[in-house]
C-alpha cells in the first residue's frame, strides 16, 4: 500500500512510518517540523519507499502526487507545552488540517485514520472511559485548544463519512511513551526520566494521586496498524487499561534509573484530569488488540534510549523544570499528535 502519514516526523508518526515500511508499504510523510524532528526520520530517508514532504497540512491541500491507499492523520502538537505555545496552530491542524487530509482520502477512495485523543473525555465523570461517553471538557479552559481541536476533528471526520462516503476510522489514544520522545517535551514520563537521569528532583503537580494509564509505543502502533487494516469506524480507545497514580510512576522511574532524586510537589494545573483509564473492550473485540509490553519493561527500554542521548537529557533539565505538566504522553503527533 501507499500510505500518507501526516505528522510523520513526530514521536508516534515516525514509529508508525517505520512500522509500515517494515511491512513492505510505501510511506509519504508530511510534517511542518513545528514539533516533529527530522532526526526521527534519519533511518528512513535513504529508503526508496519513503518520501518526506515538509509542509503545514492546515495551509492547503497535502503536497502528495499519485494515488494513495490510506491516510493516517497524526499531525498536531500533542504535549501541553507545545499546544500552549501554538494554540492557533493546534486549532488549525485539528480543523483545516483534518479536512485537507480527508479531501485527499476522498479523492483517492482511500482509508482514513484519525489519531484522536483521550483528551476528548476531559476530566471524566465516567471511569474507566468508554467510547460512548461524551466527555467533560471545558471549552474555554487552557487545555481547550487541544481538546476541542480533536473533538472537532472527530466531528468533521464523521461528516465526511456520512456525506462523502469516506472510509474512516477514529482511534482515541491514551498516554503513550517510548524511545524517540523529546526530552524537553514536558510530558510526565519524559520529565520524570530526564529529572532522574540528571539527579534533579522529580516534580509532581498536585498530590500525585491523579491517575494515568501508560502504553508503550510499539503496542500503540500495533493498534494503529490494526485500525488501518480494517473497516472499523470507531471511535476505538487505544491505551493501557492498567491504571497508575503519578506518584507511583515517579517511584517506578526512580527504581528503573537507580536514581535517588527526591520528589517535589507543586500546584495542579487548571483542568488537569484527575483520573484517566481506557476501557479497551471495543479494541479487543473489533481489532483483536491489547497491550503486551509491561510498564517496567517499557520504561526500561525508554530509559535505555534516553541514556544514549546524554546531551539532550542534560539540555532538557531547565526546560523540564519550567514546563512539566502531569498530562499526556501522545503523540501524535503528531504527531500523537503527534499527533
């Protein structure tokens, strides 16, 4: 298949691109590098089946020539520091960018995959979160630029499915982590690992009792590929149903890194969700998917990767201290998202 991946230079997008190439597909990556990195594509650029197009998907039609079989739309800032820094761009990629990607799918009668997010549930009043839950989002709060961009992306995706007949699939991605994340992205896993490796205090926002469910990136990408290969519309939750408190995560990171860093507590950011855990019954039933990598093993692999990037880890210390939020680990990408 010939597959377009928007946000393909982001954390999730680059992992998905690599996975698709290993499966024998052609990949056309579109990314404006606002949060993605060319370094994420270093191992792919010499592959004749891989194309990279630097472009903003919100600015106009996607710069892709020739017929395509699928479009995976992961483009978006995904971590709180990024979408707070790029609020208008985040809204634009969720709205105009999504529609441009849908138009490409419609023109090619191609499968369309939207990388949505658990953030559409907001600070949920239903736990664990099931896909039929409509969410509890503050539309004017500081996180709304990301939350509402993804909610709109889901709405326009379904409009194209109903009115234009596009074959669409929507996945809602929960916290994801793994090698290739930016050390300074401000997400909780990267913040804790970077602080532990630098010997700095691990900063927890709130009392640490808020919960998240952390999915290793290889597992998440398997779910994305499974969704691409089916005709399931969704939405479908993709995430790890094992729920952990943020304080518990901090202690696991200290154990894995061998760090003796102390833990510090700071005020909780506005609208930060207190609980987050996916119900993945639908993914298990329709995709035959569930996570396989344990938290301890996934964190070990991630820490090992960060140890191989000492300059980036050292440079991130100041940035992490000033921007960390106990929020998401999503890509996208790209992004995932991911966004």
